[in-house]
């Protein structure tokens, strides 16, 4: 299916400034888009403010991003996107190793350390899902009860079961391809008979090669034995619809976002380029949801506009209005300042930007928790050469992983972890295949047939196993602002302080040991090494590791049961400001071992219901937003 | 420069291990010849092609001898070796990389001698991917589910 229809409802500074809406949403990423769509469908008048360009909703503009990617020498994970000076974004190559006590102010993020993190996000229409990878796993029931079960981190003010219907709604919205049969571990429960909208992505040749030798290997951790198994990874990318979905009604994949009919956005074709951009729009990005929101005719979009300050009524705590800055030229200085009023405000600018905006508005919260408890997954990468050509650099980035150790009693002592098998070779760790070509040409002095054979031996056999490690909420890990560091518009830049605790590092060490065993079992040649000069280099127990950022910023407006130690309640509503919701991964009280987006999308479905109830519009029953087969 | 194209393709075939026919099929030969010549100058390019002719002639069809001659006359030559290696890079990943500092100091600077992708198409025509039976990330996908099959690593 192709989304088609009229031109998207882009509105203008003049039409908006000084006006009042039912709901104003900051950010057109998946968080903002889900809420906008749900509210627009119920007749609420919604305005979405977006810091990035408004053009990119059409296929033509999307093509421009694809061409920008092809033509860029440095194919970093934001290389498909311009970096406007008026709404800047982090780039991973800005990260540098910080000497003790030093900071790095070169990029958009001001990094105070001690651990510099190379995570990014994207300030464009549709937000960071434009270049996300699309893994869409649920969190485990245990993840919601970290304090009660393991004496670590925090409990959520809601349980896994409270979110089940919203998870279903999110799986429908994002279009998740996966087989529930492969997800039977760690207490995961999808409810009887439930199936995901599309069948799993076929496992890669590499996955199968690994499964053949690895399945059944046993790992003992804190006295508990886990048999390992290669399992398909649920992901938000178009595959083959499952006819059993929705009680046999099936599922119609959503295609490319366009104002014209376009023959794009069908099945994933294996471009291996989900990050930074899928050329055929087989991968979900939030423009799909946003477009559906705009099609309700109740939602308007003001792009090229940065929300800059929330103003609060001192007596009631209500947000009275929002200040924003609209620019004409993405890079040249100059903007107009406007204000907008609403019954309800929603910040959906992501965990870093939501906190930044609150703090820039002098709203640290009565608990002083805004910006604190910053979490992100830490990735330890391990890599090896398979004994035979394994078909690297083909297919979606990951089609399978090892999930069996995602929870267990060991979490009393060390962080949870899941592993992904990479179909894209060693690229993330070493800059392959460019670095391999360089090595073969410049150091091994190869050319001609010997060069071709060298590439087969060295690239096609590549296997990278990423270890995605949980990080607990810790109040000293935080986003803050500082008047010394502002962007061109005068908005404070995010200042990041972050460190890894022994709880996380213990699992990094464990994972390195486990990867050695896995490589031994596969007969793979271990090439893993960690450069002490690389950003993210840490020592633990006498060994060095490089930790990479997970791009899963979370925790900065943490959810809890009271205003004393949390920022929002279980509907993402601010304790201090009754007409303000802070939406997205910033609300998460733990991140477990699931990439955050499916969970934050589920939370946003929940928030839309709360907003509708508060506005006196009857909320859709949860049961109708999910699907049972 | 048109007269240089055949020589350039013959040299490129020897350097990349792909046939001249396959190289021509990428549609990039003219762009790579122009990029390299524009940066190193016609003199260097002509010498490089002459050296390639000489290597081929003295090998007389013996592949091992041909390779040895290329090493002797081109790959180990201070002036020609770095240019030949950059031609390999262009064919494999579509990018020109800045020549090494000693080369620039000895043989001249060019304002165009910096890391750059020759054209958006040059990236998608990169030979590195077909060499291992894959596709350049983001282009020329093999189709749904093809990643489940063994890689097809074809000569050519
Ligand atoms: C390389 C990479 C790979 C990833 N892979 C995965 C994955 O496989 N699975 C997964 O679950 N997650 C993944 N993620 C994370 C995922 O992208 C995010 O969780 C998700 O996009 C967050 O959605 P959001 O709407 O809350 O925020 P965003 O997507 O960041 O959207 C925020 C929006 O707000 C706008 N905005 C920001 N500031 C302002 C302002 N002041 N005024 C107005 N607008 C503003 C931005 O321009 C943007 O459009 C990945 C991220 C990266 C970077
Ligand atoms: S593998 Fe390719 S076609 Fe599939 S989602 Fe990723 S980029 Fe798109």
C-alpha cells in the first residue's frame, strides 16, 4: 500500500503564532507521531512542532537524502541527513577519547565524560527512526521489576501486562515482522494465539551457519544454566504478512510515504543499509505515522521550528504557553520567535532534547530528577572470521540473535545482555570493508586476482557479534545545560555526563569471555581487539574493553510512583505540571535488553489514552488498538 | 584523452582482477581516468600507461611474469605506485583518496587531491561488493530473502 492523498498539512509561523490548540506536541518522531495520530483521529486539534525540515515527507525529498548518502565520503550513521546549524544534531565521529577531567565541546553534545558516548539522534522530520535499524523487541516482564526481583535499579509503576495491549498497538503501527514461536524465553508472554503482523525475516546464511554449530551450547551464570539458541529478531521492516494476524484478517504492509502514488516501500530487499537510510522505505520510519496523523485533518505541522521554552503559571504549575523559534534558512543566523497556547503540551523531542528543553526552561522538577538517570545500552563488539565465506554484507543488518541470557538471577550482580549476529560484517568495529581494502592494497600489496581472493577471505567470512548490555538508572549520569554552551539560535546545548558502573562492566567482561567460547565452538578466527586510545575504552578486572553507545537514550524524565523521586507518572504525565506530558524513552525506569523504540511507542499509545480521557474525549478501548489472532 | 582509455582499461583490469569488459560495464572508466589524470597530470598518467604496456609486452602472456613486471615497473615505483593503488581504490569503492604526503611533495599538489566520492554512481558501481557476491550498502539489493542463500561469488 502507498499512503497517498493531498499535500501534507504544513502550516506557517503566521498561522500559528499566538493561537491556541487542544494539544501542542514538540517533535515529529515516533513518540510525537503516535500521539498526534491517536488524538487527531479523535477530533482533537493538534499542532506538531518540528525542528527539522518539513520537506522530507515526499518521495522526491527522500530520494535527496539517499543521494546525499551515496555521495558522502564519511558514511557515518547520520550521513544521509543535512546538519542544520539552527537545529544541530550529534554525529558519532565527533566523539573523542577524553583524558581524565577533560571535556569535548566540538560537536553539538558537550561531553563531560568520564565515558564519552558516541550515540546520536536525528533532528529531521520523523526523527531518529529515519535512520534507526528497526529492531523491535519487547522488554521482558522482569525488566519492569528490577528493584523487587534483583535489588537493583528501579521498579516501573506499571507491569508488563499493563502494557501488553499497547505493545500490540505498537507492533501494528510499526509493522513488526517476527515469529512469536521464536520469542519463547525469559518469561516473554504474547498472550494465547497472538501473532505479529508479518512473518519473521528469513535468517541469513551466516545465521544458519552459526546456528548449526552453536545451538545447544550451555552457559552457566550465577549457578543457572542457559542453553543458547540462535533466534530470529523481530523487526519493523516489511516482509511477508502473516495471514493469521488480527483474527485472520491479516495485515497490509504500509509502504512509502508520498503525496503521489509511488511503487516503493514493499518488502525489504536486503540493501544492508537500514542505518542510515533504507532506499526503498521497507523499514518503518515515523513519517508513516505522521502522515496518517496529518490525514485526519485535525493535525497541523509547523516545521523548521525549534521549541525553546516552556512558560509555567507559578500558582497552578500549568504550562501556560510554549515559546518557539522558526527559521527560514537552515544554516544562516536569524529566526522569528512565537508563542502558542494549548490545553495540553507534549514533549516528544527524545530523551536528551526533552530534558534539555525542560532545563532550558528552568524546570528541573520538584524532585530535581529532570535530566538525571540517563541510560543507554552499552555495546561491546566482538568479531571473528568464519572458517568459510559466510556471505557478509548481505541482508538486513541483523536477522537473528541470542536472547536466552536476557534475564536470570545473575541480575542481582551484573547487567543483563543480549547478542546480535551482524550481517554487515565488521563495519561497526573496524570500518570494514573500506579498512580491509586498505589493508590488502596498502599493507599486503595485493592487486588483481590476489586482491579479489583477499577480499573473499577477509570480508565474506566476517562475523560480528554485538553484546548489548543493560545500564541501570544512576543519578549522576545526566543531561544538563550550561549558559557557556549554546547553539547558533541561543538554545543551550545538551551537556552529557556519563560513566559505566561495575554492574555493566562485569557483563562486558563476561560477554568477551563468552564470545571467545562461541568463536572456539565455531572454529572462527578471533580478531577482536580494543584500542586504548579509542573513545569508550575502559578497564575492568585488569582487561581493557571499548564500549560503544547504543543510541537508546533513556531515563531523563524517569517514571515512578511519586513526585518525590520521579518526573512522570505511569501515563508519562508530569507530576509538577498537570497539563504536560513528557513522552518517549526518557520516561523508562529501566531499559533491560530491548532496543527502546517498541516500548516507547507502546507508552505513547497509553499516553494518548490518558490525554483523551483528560480532555473528556472517550479513549479507544485498549483491546481495539491491539490485535489477537 | 580518448586515446588513453583503452590503455587505462587494460591497466585497470590487471590491477583489479576484473575483465576490461566488466569494467567498461560500470560506465565509470571515463570518470576515473579523468579524475586521476586531472589530479596527477597527463605526464604521470601517460608514463603509467606506458609502464603497463611494457609489463604486458615483456610478460608475453605469462600471468606470473605479468604480475612480477607490474610489481617491478609500477607497484614499487615511487611515482607510479601510489597512483596505481588509488586507481584500485576508485574501482573498488568509487572514491579518490588523497595521495601520500611524500608523493605530493615530490610530484606536485592538486587542489582536487582530497578524499572524495567520484560521483554518487561511482559508489554504487564499486567492485568490492560484487567481488564477494554482495551489494553496496544501500544500492542494487539482491531481493527479498536472498541473504539466506550462500553468496554467489562469480569470476568476471
Ligand atoms: C543508529 C541508530 C540505530 C537505532 N536502532 C534502533 C533499533 O534497532 N531499535 C530501536 O528500538 N531503536 C533504535 N534506535 C533508537 C530509536 O531511533 C529511538 O528510540 C527513537 O527514534 C526515539 O523516538 P522519539 O520520537 O522519542 O525521538 P526522535 O526519533 O529522536 O524524534 C524527536 C523529534 O523531535 C524533534 N525535535 C528535537 N528537539 C526539538 C525542539 N526543541 N523543537 C522541535 N522539535 C524538536 C527532532 O527533530 C525529531 O524529529 C536507533 C537509533 C540510532 C541513532
Ligand atoms: S535491508 Fe535494505 S531494503 Fe531492507 S530495510 Fe534495510 S535498507 Fe531497507
